[in-house]
C-alpha cells in the first residue's frame, strides 16, 4: 500500500489567523517529524519560508511508525511526493 492510499492523506496544515494561506501538498516541504504518539504523527512542513504543523492519524501504531520512517527519509521533499512511498506494513 502506498502512503497516498491512507485515508485523509495528505493532511492539511494547522491554520494560524485570518490571513493564513494554506499551502498545497506540492508546495509544502517536509522539514522534520515532531512526534509519534500511538497512531498520531505530527510533523513540520515549510512553504514560502513559513512553518506549518501537520497532524495525521494513521490506522494503527505500526503504520504511524512506518510513516515516521518514510517522512524522515523524505525530509526536503514535498508532502505530496511522500504519497508515492510504499508502506512496509498495512
């Protein structure tokens, strides 16, 4: 299964105020993984020099840990491109 096949992938970034413009998954670049707690994963993406927080809930903890590995391997790539990665677990 590919990451893009996960329900609700790619996640939307958190919003910060009225003038906030939500970047597309193609614009946002994976910067780092912040935390994995159970099946929830939080990571930072950057678009137009603005940091955005992403929260994603995986189907289970095993998928969350695999997604963490994938995100860490894709630092510097777009959030959209992460969807092409193959999960090693279902």
